[in-house]
């Protein structure tokens, strides 16, 4: 291993100096610039009797800290260059309650590729990943490393963790898929977070392209007030969406739940039921293709409405037309309510009362869900179709039925129950649209 200069370093939450191999990150740790909220949370929740897994230990930024807080630490680091420095840092400080393992944790046992960048300069690299993120640091190289699940490791070694810290550069879902341990988990979610697990937790910080989610065990009672729910039909989140979630400003505790690859009405109903069962005061739906501004949550709470949404344009535009607003006014035709996109608001100001909205970014008070649950049970959101006894004529067109998506049906049920829907035009989220690809060919 290449010899490194050493320096003294101290965590703000510990009354002890450490000698470590020189690396730019240690200065940030000592000055409180490296994930201070995470360090403070670990100092609060880790007990002297705990066994902690440090998954993605890298050079030991959290391993050293955990070694002073817990009884035993198992540090998993498959990248040899990082693992060598980690073990050196442990030796320099005489730390003997840490076991270093060369495994990459995954959803199955075997051998997989580990990609890395700047292999000749460990001071510059941010480590390695099981995700091939070409472009992050140039063309990636890779080595083959052994993989194991957390559950299998626990079985083989007859060990049970009290907490697990996970930082695996976008491979979080694979690690979680191999873990059924009942303990808290502190997960770093990246902008390259590829495949979203069904997970509920509490955001404790955010950065430019990543943040941390604290997930409690079965005995954990959430102290959150707001649940952010995200149906994700594809199961994949764009890094801009993840970044926008991490940067949401809120003085309240916020829980988070992603439900991938499930029909939208079923996902929304499950999230709504979680809101009721776990005592949240609000449910904020954010779709996986709608990055939102940092002040979104604060402004929606300030509005203090039963249901309040934001102006989102439809992803697709009809030929020769502009993208329409996903907010609607309704009108009665022969006793049937028909909705149309809003082209001009009926009232002045930034807050507009409307009749229906999409759920791309919508805040709902608990009392709305309670009322709809009493009438509709766990099917508050539903796709419906009403066939008319006789066709309804609107303008020059006749309609034989009315088909409603789950967000329209929820809106109508809420209005019929006496609640109001509003639109706050101060908030301008992004809606990812369709991408067109063009390729030159000879003769063009």
C-alpha cells in the first residue's frame, strides 16, 4: 500500500483526537462541514452496548466514530485501496473493536463488478461503487469482488446488528433487498439512486446530490408530521427528483415512502393508509417525474388548505397545442360533472380555488383522508367509468361514458365531502416531458 502522511483529527461530538492517513475529507469532518447532522444523529442513537454495521466504510470516516460509540463495529469495504487505508487508520489508533470485511453487500451471494475511478490517486477518488457511473470520474475500471447479503452474513456469524449505516453510491436497494434485520438503518440516498425500494423514513439532511434517510426498526415510533408519498411506476428515480426531495425546507419531521412498480391507484391508497395508521398530519404526494423547489413544502403549509396543489404542465401536448395545466374546473351536464383543463383562472392572486387536480405535487390534510376512508375504505383513490343512460352532448360532441383517473376521482370525492381544492401558483415544479431523438443520415 502507498504510504500516506498522517494528521490529527477530532470529531466535534467526541472528546478524543485520532491519528489518520492524510485525506482532504478529514479537514471537513473536523471543521463540522462533513455531514454534521448525520454525525450528530449517530452520536445520539448509538448505545455503548450496540453492534453496528458500517456498510460502505470507505477509509473509515464513520467507522472511527462508531468504534467509540458502540461495543462492536463490522465495517464492510470491498475496494482494496480504501480498505487498506481503513485498516491503517484503525491500527494508528489502536482500535480493536472493529472487524473489517471485504464483502460488497447485495441482494444475493456471488461475485460482482466493483467500479472505481482515479485508482492511482486515492486522495482524489470518492471511492467505488457497484453501479457503473460512467462520466462521474471518467471511464470506470472494475474489479471482481465477493458479495453477500446482510441476512446471510448475520446467519453465518451468529450476529444481530442494532443499527446499520449504508453508503454504497447508488446500490442501496440491493443492500436493503438482502436485509430483513429489525434495527435502525441510516441510508445515504444518492442522485444516482437507481432502483427505489419500498421504504419509509425520516430525512435528516440534504446536499447537492444526496441526503440521508433514517429508517427505524419495528419498535421505532415515528415523530414525523408529514409523509411524502411517491408512487413510482418504473421503480426508478431521476437524480433531479432525489435532489429536490433532499433539499426540501421544513421545520417539521418528514417521513418518506416510495412504492415502485405498482398501479398508481393502489400505490396512492397504500400511502394514504400509512398516513392514517402512523399518525401523520399531512400527506404530500410528489410524483417521481416532478422535481420541486426547496420552498414547496413551506409554502403549501402556509396556505393552510384542505387540499392544495401546484401548477404542473401535462407531459404530452396535443398536436399544434401547448402543454395543458393539470388543474381543472368542473361543469354539470345532465347531472354529470365533466372536467376541463384550466386556461384562465376565475379569481385573482396566487391562490386559486379549483375543482380537481393531478397529484403530481399535492398536500392533503389528514382530516380529508379520514373522511374519505369512512366512506370508501381503503379505496380512496380509484379508476372509475360511468356509462350514461343516454349520450351527453357537449358542444358538437357526444359522450357515452365518463372515465376518471384516480386523481380525478379522489378530487371529486373530496369536494362532494365538503372539502376545498386550491392551487398555489407561486410554486413552479418541473415535469419531465417526452424526449425526441434525431439522427443525421446521408441525404438529409
